[in-house]
C-alpha cells in the first residue's frame, strides 16, 4: 500500500497486486484522521470498512466501493463521537450491518452515496443536527432488527434530533421501512422517494415535532406513512398513493398532529385514518379514489378524540368519502362527490361546522350527521 500526503489530502492506494479476491483489502478498518479521497475499492472487510477518527474531516469515496462480509455489528463507514464530518459520494457501500453508522456526533453530513445490500443503509444513533442528502439507500434487505425492534431498511434515526433527511431514494422492494424515526424529535424528512416496503415507507414512533413533507411514498405493502405514539408533527404535501393498505395513519397514542395538503389516492384501504389519537387536524387533503368496496377516503375511528376534518376533497371512493365514528369530531368545508355510498357519514354528536358539499354519491341521502349542500 502507498499513502501519499498532499497538504490535508490523504490518497489511499489500491490493494496490492496479487491479493486474492476473497481476502480483505489492506485498508479495511483504517482510522481516518485527515481529509481522504479513495483511489481504489476497499473490499471484503471482515469488520468495519473505514472508521472516522477526527472532527471536521472530509471523506470522498470518489466512485469507489467499500464492501463487507455481512459481519454482525459492522459498518461500512463508522463515525462515532466526532463532529462536522462530511462523507461524500459518489460511491457504493454494501454488505455491512450498517452502511453508514453515525453515533454521538453533531453536524455531520452524508451526501450522494449509494448504500445498498446492508442491514440499514444509513443509521444515526444519538446523533444531532446531521444532514443526509441525496443518498440512494434502497434494497437494504438483510434480515434482523435494531435494538428498538425496527426491521432493517433504508434510513434509521434513533434518539437523534434536529437532523435533515432530504432527497434520498428509499426503495425497499418488500423489505424494511424506507425512513424510520424512533425517539427522535425536531427532524425534517423532506422530498424523499420511499416505496415498496413490507413496513411503513415512512414511520414515526415516539417521535415529536418533526416535519414530514414533500415525500413520494407509494407501493407499500402496508401503510405508506404512519405516526405511532408521536406528537406535534406536521405531515404535509406528501404523495401517499397506490399502497396496499392506508395512505396515512395517525395511531396509538399520538396527539396534536397536523396532516394537511397531502395526496392519498388509489389506496387499497383508507386514504387517511385517525385511530386512537388526540387533537388531529386533517386539512386540505385529496383522498379520492380508494379502490376497494370498503375503502373510505377519510376515516375517524370511535377511539379518536378532538379531530378536525376540514377543507378536504374526497371523491370517488369505494365506500364513503368521509366516515366519522367519533362524536368529538368537527367537520367543516369538505367536498365529497361520487362515492359509492355516502359523501359524509358521521355519527350523532359531531360538530357540523358547515360548508360541506356532497353530490352524485350512491346513497341518495348524500350525508348523515352533517348537512351537505
């Protein structure tokens, strides 16, 4: 191996000629303490691929591959306890427990990498104010789960706050979740493409004050976007369509979430459903065209409390446009046309805020529980 130092640039040379393909590269496990640009692949690593050993450095894969042997607990690039590091693609990381593992650091950045064929593509643990931008974290399909019980998948944030997850590709093709937040707050999950998971494409668990916006979440074999035991989140301008179950679910002890201006179209089940959640606002969404005969555009279950359903368009669904079973709900200024059964079906006791319209629905009553024009 030849290492050349040019000011702060370390150029990592390739594997020695004649090294058997099944043997690890000499750079496997190397601790990087200065700016580094790879000049060759780092292959067959039995443990970690590369390890960050200093604050403020830049690591450029420069189109190369860091490859492991699927060893338990391994990371393609491990960054622990350091701040202000940039890990820059293009380049590929594959066959590790975590493609990139970032722990206990501040303001680190991972950009333009391809991290596939790992357990998790990118994983943050107690890491704050990081930026994960423009990465391809698809097809991380290894069997197993994190200590928090999350099936392995694209991007995982555990106990990590104030991060940006933006513009990543998170196609899991029947694997784990695309992006999941566990015990993580004040993050922004923006403009990612997440689809084809056996778990929610985007999943918040016990995570508060996050923004989930502008994501394209389709083709999930379950719900596209789910909030569970998560409070004060904003879910807006997402496409949550063409999924095998619900588009967006607010569930299990969540409170004060706002779900607005989303498209939840052509799902097999409900477009947007509010389960045992408190104070949910469902506003300005398009929840049309749910496909099956029992599928409503919007459902508010009896266990929900204090829900507001306003200014939504819910047309052409397999059952009702809007179905409300909780009498503590307020319903105002919605449009529900051309649904197979009712435009709006609401139980006695709901608050009719007025302005609801419903025409051309299969049930001649058009609406029950509220007045529709």
